[in-house]
C-alpha cells in the first residue's frame, strides 16, 4: 500500500471517529437521570464480621433512624464486607425480625427460625456470637442483650430447642450484660 493511500486511510478513520464521537455518543435527552433515594440522616456504624479465627471491623453508612440497630444487624448478617471482600465470613443465614430496647437498656433481638440452623465449629459459633455483641456495643443505650427466635425465648421452633440455640452458645442466662471498656483514669 502506498504512503499516500495509507495516510488517506488513516485520516478517514480519524475523521469517522471524530464525527462518531461528536454525534453518535451523545446522551439522549429523553432518558432522565436515575433517582436515588437517600435518607435524610445517615450514620457511620461499625460491623464486626466473624471470620472463623477473629473479628474484623468495618465501617458502613446506614440511615440514622429508629431502625438503625436492626439495619446495623442486617448489615452484619448480610455478610458482604466492603473492605475485606476476600475473607470468609462465618455468620448465621437468617433475618432480624425485630429489635426492641426497653427503658432499662435491654435490647431484645428477635431472629427468624433459620438462626437455629447455623452450623459451624465451636470457635466459629462463639465468634459469630461475639460479632453480634461487639456490633451492638456501639449503641450506648444498650446495657444488656436478649435473643429470641420468632418471638419466643423458650420452647422449640420447627423442632429446634430455642434455649439450646447453637449448642455451644446457648440462651441460658440471658439477658447478657454489655461490658464496655472504661477509659483509664489518669492521675494528676
């Protein structure tokens, strides 16, 4: 191919790209931009994921409304870490049906029945329990925690004993006190 012909072909291709880019790639004015409903107020929360060996903390942004505790627990149980996407999360696959905090600061967490089907090693179960408690500690109004399954704290659901819960983590002795580390007192 001659140099003149190559240059002509190259100029033609460039012109087509320029014309196509100018006219062919413009957005249609008929398509409205997507609407995203953002909450009026948001809050940065901590979610502690159980990895089977340790807890991993991540910060998430959620709506700061009357359901913030339930939303936070659902973030935890969704097991979709944002910063640590390559780690294996060990959490029960269930839903939070309700969260109520009474005037004395006792949080009652009502799980769906699937929480009783959680299968893991003893260490993983203890860490999954710790992930829930650590995640709840950030809410200063919570002084103790009680778990329920489908509105019940005893008996059985679908043939599973509620008190036995995860075997190695039972519901006997609840509510459990939330213990927070106190800041050290400095002497002057």
